C-alpha cells in the first residue's frame, strides 16, 4: 500500500495535489493504483502525480547532476533535513552524512525518500571514498584562506561539503578539501545557517552547469 508523503502545509486552505484520477485510468506501469483511486497529495511536482515512489526515483536517477553534497554530523545537527531537501530540489547525485548516523528527518519534508543518502563514520573514510570515486571535495565555509564562491568555477563532478552548524567545517575536513569557498554577505552577522548556505552553493553549481530547471 502506498505510504503518503507529507503534503506542504495542512488544512483545507493549504491542501495541495490532486484528487482521484477519472476513469479510465492511463495504461502506465509507473502509476500507483492506490494514488489513482484516492488522489495524490504528496509534495511532488506535477510531472510525478500518481507515480509510484520507485518510478520517481528511477526517473530522477536518469537525470541526476554531477555534484554530491556532504555534511558533518558530530552533534546531531538539525539542519541536515534542510540540506537533504535542498539536495532533492537541485537534483544532487547523493547526500553524504559524516559522523553520527542518526539525523532529524523532519526538515527533509519526506524528500529523503527520493534522495540517495550515504553514511561515513569519519572524515578519513569519507575522503577515501571521494578519492576512489574521483570526485574532489569542495568546502563551503568562512575560514582563513577561503575565497569567494561567486568568483569560483565549481567542478562539474564534485562534493560540496558543509560543516556542523556553529563550528563549521572540522579541521580534518578542511585538510581533506581541495578548495574552500565562502558565500559573500552584506549584513552584520558573521555567518548564515548551513541549510541556507547549502541551497546557495547548490544553486551556484546549477547556474554554472545546467541550462534549465526541469
């Protein structure tokens, strides 16, 4: 039986999606009979209305971008859900969580069901994976020696790496990264939330390497 995704918002005023599909139903193996019969209020774009979850993942896999996303999770960071949601929105290849395996999925708004997520116990094992996969590590943080993301040319295949909210990238991760870029800011605060930063960095990659949103 279909597991419903969480809709955007709640209540009649913010209901999203579509109702039951009128008969006769389309002859398409990708479609879910339960959704066709009962309606589809999942948080998915119109292209995927009534599709089975596995069919959506397979379609995304055919189009995924060349960048991965990684975030350190030493203190059970509540921003990981937002990072995962952003990774889904910008069609990242995979999300890599370094450190603690458990993370709060609430902020992901169920997008983790459509996103490949891998776990690495420490920076060393993650760096080994990246080396074997041939994808350079690109850190995003404000540290001594970091340069402007706006002036950077991001590799087509890479991992955008983010640190723990608060302390930022660990020194071990900084040492593993081939480059570290910072996002320009114009107000009084020293830094921005890692969830926000991840969205900006992923969008920057998309602007440089894609021609359209869908």
